[in-house]
């Protein structure tokens, strides 16, 4: 007979580190008991399922971070504190602005292609122009993202994620199901304000769409637990939630590769180099004066360490 062995990394999480893109070899030991083996080759077929933007429950532990959204959501909200101290889990402050969050992570089996995020704002909401931002560098010491960058509005001033959406990544690496960590994350936020809500429609509904340019079905956020926001009363001294409250701020963070390009201070950098020949000569003279004489060390037959000339 012919035996078939299925190694499923979704069922057996510890296999994920072995069955991922880029691995070139894997040792497999088979125990055949009393059977005799009549073949000297094995055919291995790998089914690579591509990207997957559905965040699993194991990666949504809100006790580890306030930016891990409850009930496995990819889309969440951030509003001013409510009077009931959070007893209403999903709420909006009547007549006040609030943030929507969209978290993008790849929990699939392969690196994604270009990642696009689109969202059509609920008809009961007004978009706050210029409020859309995204970040990807997380600081666990402050539980916040520190590299927030603006996503420009469309030319007509409309919401930049509307229609075909906005490209947030050229490619996205896979997250680890063995540790439930994800180093490649994009967090998006934007502000909206509720319109006067008809009493017959006492809740705000909204989902976002995440697409991989490599193909596959477009992923809809919060498939299992939709985000329904219900109006409630909030504290009076907060008219709009601050960025610090809702994900963090960029306090001057610049990626290493962009430091020279983004800084005006580098314009005359080369002109500020030391070219004074007298200064250079003085430094050389001082170093020669204090140099260790290797021959003297050898003749004395003693050494307190290395015999070397320091310039």
C-alpha cells in the first residue's frame, strides 16, 4: 500500500516554523514498526495558502496591550471616556469626534504582495479631514506606536481609504503562530463625528476591506464580531480623543535609512568637516610624542601588556 502523511500547520502549530516560505530542508523520521519498505523515494507536496489578514484570538490578548483589540477584531474604536466607566463596551460619545482603528497583520503561510486597505464611512458619520494616519513601529515600553505618518486625503478632500483604498505595504511578512507575536504590523486611525442619529438607527456599523495584490478573496474585518457602536454620554472635558490616548504620537521618530534624506541639517555637512592643517599636525605631533617605543620594551625584557603605537 501507499501511506500518506498530512502535516497541517493549522492543526499542529509547532509545525509552522518548519513549513514556511524560505525553508530549504526538513528532517522527517517515520516509524514503520514491522512493515517492510519497498521504495527508496518519497514525494512531498506543499500546499501554500498565501496571506491571511484574520487576526486569531491568541494574538488578541488585551491584557498585554490596549492595542490588541477585543474579540479578535481587526477594526476597533477609540473615544473619550464614558460616564459609565466602560460598562458599555462599544460606544460613541453623542455629538463628539472619535477614532476608528484598523489593524493589518498577515497570519497566513506566505508573504503577501502589495496590501491595500479600503473603507467606506457609515452614512451616519462625517469624516474629519486630514485625520487619517498609519504607523508600523511599536514601542512596548509605552504601549504605543511611535512613527505615525499622515495618509493624505484624496484630491477632492474626501476620505483617502474610500473607493479602491490606499496601499499600506509593498509586502507583509507572516506573523508567528508559535509565539503569537507579529513584528510586521500596520495600524491605521482616522477621526469621524456622528451626525444626528435617527432613533430608529441607534448604532454605527462599519467594516474595512484588506486586499493582497497576489490575489485571493478580499478580507472583511470583524467577520465574527461586527463593530456596533451605540451612543452614550461621556465626560464633559473631552470634546475629541487625543492621539496620545488613541495609539500614540510621532515625537520625531525617523527611520534610520531616512535620517540623512529628511534632515535639512545635512545640507552643509561636508563643509563643516575639519580641514585645518595646523590642528591635524598638532594632533599627530602629540600622538608621536606619547607613542610607546616597541624596541625599548623588547630590550628591557619586560612587558605590561601589548607593545603598540597608539595614534
